[in-house]
C-alpha cells in the first residue's frame, strides 16, 4: 500500500507539472491571438487619411469605377474617381458634424449636379469635366486640408463622409430620365424659393417648398449697415446712371416681396433691381431682407443664407434630426424627381 501511495503521489506531481506547462503556454499564446484580432479589426489610418476606402475588386461600385477630370485652381487637370471627387465636394460643401442622413442627401445632390454639369460641357474645351471653383461648379477640399480643419475629429469626420458617399453609391436624382440641376444652399426662411424668381427660368422640380430650420442656424439673422456715402459708391460703380442725390431716405424705394418672403424687386436711385441683384450689390447673405434708413445710414436686416433654390442644407439636417432619411429629404426639396441607380444604366 505504501508503494502504491508513493506511485500515486508521483503521478499527481507529474500531472500537476504538465498542467502548469499547459496553462503557461495558454497564458503566453492567448494575448498574442487577441492582439492579432484587434489589429485586424482596428486599422491604423495614415497621417493624411485617404478619403474613401476602395471597395472589393470584384464589385467596386459605380463611384469607384467611374472617373472624371477636375481642373484645379492652378489650371492643371487631375483625374479622380467619382468617389474621391465626391468626398472632396461633400467635405467642402456641408459641415461634417451634420447628421449622417443629411450628408448622404448632400452626396446624392453633389453626384447629380456633377453629372448635370458634365452634360452641359462647361469645361470641355479646357480638357476637363468639372472645376474646383464653387462659383462655377462645386466647392472642393483636399483631404489634408480637411483634416487640418477638423483637428481631433479628423478621423471620425473622414470616415463619416466616406460612408455618406459609399452608402449612396451611384444614386442620382432624375426628372424625365435625366440628371437634374440639383442646386443647394445653406439655410432658408420657412420656405425655399422658386427658381423662376431667382434665375428667370422655371423648372418643375425647383419650386418653393417648406423648410424646417430656424434659430439653431448660426447667423440665421444678420445685419449689414453702411453710410449713405458707402451705399452711393457701391451703386454708382455698378449703375452710374442711378440718381442718388437729395434726401437719402428716398434712394431705395418700391421694395416688393414674393410669396417666399424674399425681395423680388426694388428701386435704387431710380434703377430697378431684382432681389438677387440687390443681395449681390450690397453683400447680403440672402435676398430675404428689409432695409431701413435713419440719419443717412442704411441697415439691412437679413434672414437665411444663400440663393434659396433647391435643398437647404440646414433644412436637410433638421429633417434628418426629425428621423427622415436621405430619400425623404431629397424628394421633399426636389419636387417630382426620381431616384435612379446609375449602376443599372
């Protein structure tokens, strides 16, 4: 019995030793396995983040497979995929802090407007499809500059805009089967403007609709004040035939407003101007303004920002906060349009 007991004790020792070795190996290997999984699941972005991650080679999507030529500020022409171009446009045109559905709506508008502009052939003679001038095409921001602007939020915003582009891949707004002139602007009064009131030409999908933004918009109400001499100089530089003498209280007259509450026309020194022309002349944020003269000084009280036609960006963000998706947003601001998948064309 003593020998058997001794043998059993030695057996227990050997088993305990083997178990200790096994557990030690587990303790050594498990952290390595966990670290490997974490590194695969959480990629480290390069110092200058790439705006859009390429899709799988077998199915790159329409935005990744289509390219366009973009004329840069210095006159050179750069070829980009639609995905990379749209990232730069959305980053420049809409605050990255906006709701994701609003950013998706912006991506669809930018894609649609790009196709409309390319069809117009504005830069064909220059060997390009589009340019980076917001006054001609759309605003444009390089990833490095965007990351610098965003600071600590750069990685989050970079990926957020990339998702907005990728999630709407190939989605285009059409009317009569063709891409629409998907114009947009910053913020509206309680209704947007009809294109005919701003540009003189009527389009069935660019008519006045409601817009839900308001006091949450930065500088929603703004004021421009100028002396009589300053106003006279501005007017005479553009309209030398204007009559600006005598009492300044009579220099601006016959101000009329349209159904959206914006100025449709007014007279300055006897010259009739549209609300848009007056906005540009006096440097106002929108054509929704009132003007008062007191003691030879003119004060313009302005609401909103932009031409007022098409999608209001702050309105889109307000709709997204209310739970509307990007399809509801664009269908609201562009009357009677269809959403088509350009992948199927």
